[in-house]
C-alpha cells in the first residue's frame, strides 16, 4: 500500500446506512476515529434523515437524497466550526441516521392504576392499555431527549423508555377530557381521537414525536368496583321488589324444595309483603277475593258432622286445597258442590 492509499484510508468518502433491521430508530455512523473529507458523499435513503453533531451541538439535517458535503451544504456546521473561509481540510463530526417512517402497533399500558376523579364514583383507580402508531418528526430533539448517543437505538429500548411517559400523558389527557368511567367502555374510539391531540401536543414539544393514532383497547376499574357495579345492575334488573319476591315464593312453593326453613322464611317475607300491600292500598277491610272455609265451617253450614265433610274432601267430591295437614274450601267451591 502506497502513501496516498494510506492517506485516503484515513478519510471517509461515503456516509450511508443500509437498514434491514425494521426496528432501529437511530443509528450512529461508525467513523472509527476517521475524519470526513471535503466533498464526501452523504447518501440518505427514503424514510431516513441524517443529523450531524459537532462537539455536542447539533449541526445540519439532511433528508433523502445524495449530498456532497461542501461548505454550501453544511452552513450550520460551518458556523459551529468557525471556518472563516471555505474548508478544504477533513473534519470530524458525528452523524446520526434517524428512521422517519411510521412505526405501527406499539403497545402501551398502565403498570399501576391511575387515580382520577369521577362524577359517579368520586375518586377511582383505572387501568388501561392499547396501541399507538408514531413517527419521529424532529430528529435532533428525539436524539437529545430519548435516544441519546447510543450507537443503535432500537424499538424495544424506546418502549422501555417511553412507557411511563406515555402513561403519564394519557393520565393527564384523560383527566382533562372529564369522561365518566362508566362511559369510557362505549367510547373507546372517541376517547382515542379526543386524547390524540392532547398527547401529541406534549410529545411533539418534549420528544420530537408525532402519534398518528392512539387506540384505547380497554379501561377497567378495580375488582371491588366491578362487583359493586354488578350488584347495582342486578338490582336494576329485578325491578319491583315486591313482585320479584312474590315470584320467588311461588316458584319455591311450586317446586316444594323450600324445606321447613325455606317455608318459614317465605311465610315471613309473605307477611311483610302483605303488610306493605295493606299500606299501599292493595288490600281493604272488605276484600273482594273469595273467603276460605275450614272443614268445621263447612260442617256447620251443611249441618253435618265434620267427619262427613272430611270424607267428601278426601274423595274429591268437594274441591278444596290441602295446605300441610289442613284443608281449605272456597265459597265458590262449596256453592258448586251444593248446586
């Protein structure tokens, strides 16, 4: 190798990045302590941007295309390096390639419940998760606040770095939207669209990012609140409590599965309902319902021994209802028997 070849090997002629990873956000060109020569070629592909940095300060930003690095093309770097005249010597600078394409389907979620005020529950804790799509819009700000000087900053590192920040922005935006916790489940799409500009306002100014979509897939309350909501829904489904209890009693009596304890409970509840019905005017001192007669009452009316009445009850000639060990006959059934 000749002297000229050795000298050429110390300079960088072409600066480019062939990205085949699909998950890299920023990549620092490995200069191997070499200087960039005057007129070097910078190749920036579609969905890329090249950000120069000199002594910790951000210089020129290049979009897609092929660029010759001469004084006219690097005015910021020229100013930073304080070249009084057109440079004609190699120079050193860091070059960061930034992926500007859209990154889709990124997951977010609250590791811990978010405290918020709600009109229905007062102070309530909410958990939430979903997905978002984003792109880098301000490479210098993104490198400064998120990626840093890493040689290769990947998507998984971004998720770890940004998850807590995203949740913080989501919590603030959700509180500002003042949507009730019970309404959130029916308004996921609307909620995501409403929160998107609020979150973007902070992301753009703080981190140089833009969210193109923010999707809320689920918002849940703690188990004890869910249980209270279920009980409240059950009470609403029951409707009129008196009708519900009477229906339950009738079902139990028809099946005969109540047992002694169940029968006692049903009688107690039935007595309470009867009292309530009396208060509400459903019963009157002169009821229109048919009166019930005991075997002794029937015997007195017919002028026969009670044993004869029991015989016709057992034979079924006289229609009656047997409740436990006792018989009860309606006036209409007695009239039909005598007709």
